[in-house]
C-alpha cells in the first residue's frame, strides 16, 4: 500500500514538473539561437580551463630550463631525474584532497566563490614560486605545487556544477566540449610560450609570473560577471533564465540544499563505476605523456628546449582541433538519430582510449633518432584522445544533473591518484633516461590502462538519468496499525541500462 501511494505521488510530481516546464518555455518565447549570458559564462569557464591547465603544465617545460645552464644569470638547480619526477607529481598530492568535498560544496552552496578562490590562489602561488625555488630549493617548489594543486582541486567540480546549471540539455555537449577543450589550448599555449620565455632573456621565472598575472586577471573578470546559476545572475534576462531553467534538467540551488546526497545509490551504480574507471585510465595515460613528453624528447630524441616546447605542443594542437570535430560528429549522430546518446558516448570513448593505445604501441617500437615519425605518432596518440570529451567526461551529467559536481569530484579525485603515479612510475621503470627500451615499458602501462578502462565503460555505461538523481526525504505511513518508514524513491528500476551491484 505504501509503495502504491508513493508511486502515485511520484508520478504526479513528474507530470506537474513537465507541465510547469512546458508552460515556462511557452511563456518566455525565448530564441535560443541568440547569444546570451549563458554563452558569456561558458566562455569564462573556457578561459578558466585554459589558464589553469597552462599553470599545471608549465613545470613540464620549465623544469628543463631550471636544470640547464643559461646565458642570463638565472639560478640553475642540480636536480636528479627522481627529484624532477617528484616535483612533477607534487601538484597532484594536493589536487586529490578537495575533490569530493568540493563536489559537495558546489552542490550545496554554488560554484561562484569556489572557482574564484581556486583561480586567485593559483595566481598567487605562481607569483611567489620563483622566489621560493631560489630560497628553498626543490622542497619549496614541491610545497608551492602542492598548494596550487589543493586549490585547483576546487576547479573541475565547480566547472561541472556550472555547466550543469547553465547549459540547456540540447546545448550541453557543445558547451561541455568547448569548456573542457580549454585544457588542450592552455597546454598548447604554455608549452610554446614557456619554451620561448625560458630560451630568452626573461628566463624561466617569467613563465610563473605570466601565469600568475593571468590567473589574477581572470579572477577579477569572474568576480564581476560570474554567477553560480541563472537565477543568481544580475546580468541575465528573465526570458533566458526561464529557458535555461526549464531545459537544464537540474534543480535550483535552494532546492539542492534540501536534497541529501544519495551515497548508496552512487556507489552501487555500475554506470558510475564505468565513468570512475574510465577517468582513472585517462588520467594515467594522459598525464604520463603530458608530464614526461618533454623529457622523452630531450633525453631520447635530443630536442633542445625551445624546439621541445613547440614539438611538445603539436599533439595538443591536434587534440584541440579534433575535439571540435568529434563534438560536431557526435551531435550529428545523435540529432539525426543515427545512434542513441549512450551508443555515441561509447563510440567516441573507444576512439579516445583504444585509438591512442594502438598509436602508443607503434610509438614504442620506433627507433631512437626518427624524430618526424615519433612526433607524428605522438600527435595521433594525443589527438585521438580528444574524443573523450564526448565520451566519459560529460557522462556525469547524463547520470545525475543534480549531483554531477559530486560525481566529478569523486571520479576526478580517484583519477588523479593515477596522475600522481604517472611521473613516479617513470622513475621506477626508466633506469636509463636515454633508453628507448625503458620508455617502451612506460608506454605499455598506459596501453593496458586505456584498454581495460574502456572495456568496462563499453559494458556498463548508461545514458539514462539514474533513479537516485532525485532522492526523496523519508515519509512516514501507517499500515495495519504499525508505523513504517519508507523511502519515496524506493520504486524498482524499470529502464534498461540502469545497472546496480
């Protein structure tokens, strides 16, 4: 009896929400082709991704300049490979700490202040890092990178929460791809700029100063223009706000505060685990290449620092460009009903994982000295990986628009444990930095993770909103004179693809 009453109540709520949303769309008469405030917010989030990733990867090129003699009198550090790898991984020691709490904070309090804090502190740390390096050595550099990682741990959950709030369902794939593709543009810009600055009279300290000033400038822009949700924005029109809120699929922040996090539903959901494992495999493979590619080119291929920055950036140019090509193809497949959303997600995740795995296998057997071929295969490896933006990375919002930031916090936190392992594994595996055979072992590890993570994703990923997306408070009912407590969301799952343990 209680089950039937709760089921009827739930059906009525669903019908009521449909009627409200339909009425809102009809009332606002909003032309969704117009450029609105949501596009400005998405552009600012794109810039945040560009700048934050530039600060993350700057050390990959700069650390080579910091350990080589220069003609301008800048400090030179005598750091062994193990020390350099420790510095490269130290960012992630802080990065994983706030992932899950950040996701919860975004869901409860909004993302505006969290992302502002993240970017402002990243800027401050970069401004003081050169001084810290000279006075405190590699330990001080590690400390700065840990603090920067700690505050950048707030970024991705905030981005996911903001995209969930600001992106209407039919624009979400485009907007999500645009925001997260900023990571590759930031990588491209930083590798080129860092190489040029390190090779010139400005020296390696200029890399950190430029990054710091850029972060502070973005923070000022966001302070004036940013908002956690359409209803919190002072710049948005009523028509655009109604259009977004009736099509985004997530609740207003005030409603979210009343919603308990469905931990049991999350941790027993196989679709969620498929995203978690995919994120972990992506982190290990991607960050191994990102942090170690300049060292590989320097030690194995013999490329100088300035050319190193340019050649290291080339694969990320391919990834940036291809991410938009993949996004356009994916949306075409879904809109033309060539494939379902779930099938499309799996196709492009396979391109992003098994494509690079195959290219890495070829790369691992290219003899040392074949620079053009090696760069070409690296470009293919990283370029194909751009398809993951339409694969697992946006799937959190498919499963649960209301808790997307929490899901991203969990998967990004776990994924970045593997990001820590990426440079450290190189220290353990590579005994001779100039040996192509030793680097081959590193590539084999990435290949294995790419293959297995995507296999699980193919088997268990779903594109359906999960039942725990809208958890209900406990309701009390009396049956046969006995008071029983039931969950209003205890209905059985009837849709296929909603796997649980």
